[in-house]
C-alpha cells in the first residue's frame, strides 16, 4: 500500500508552514490534518474543511 501525505508547503499561507503529515490510511491522515489545521492554522473543524483536506491528500 502506498503511503499518503499532505504537505502544507503546497498551499502557501501567511505562516509559511512547512509541515508534512503522512499516514498509511486516509482516515488516520485526515484526522491528523484536521488537528493540524485547527490547532496551528486556526480553522474550524467542519465537513467542508474535511472535504478540502481530503482533496489535498497525495500518494507517495
């Protein structure tokens, strides 16, 4: 199974965040990405945020 990841460097922000998060399952990766987006970037956890983050997932 290919490892999946989300890389903040692909989505420039005022913070210039360089975090990359990876996991073996989409569910695990999405949960970690939501935690990062809410705690670091100040987003609110919502179905829309989760849909947008899911679109950002890439496979290594």
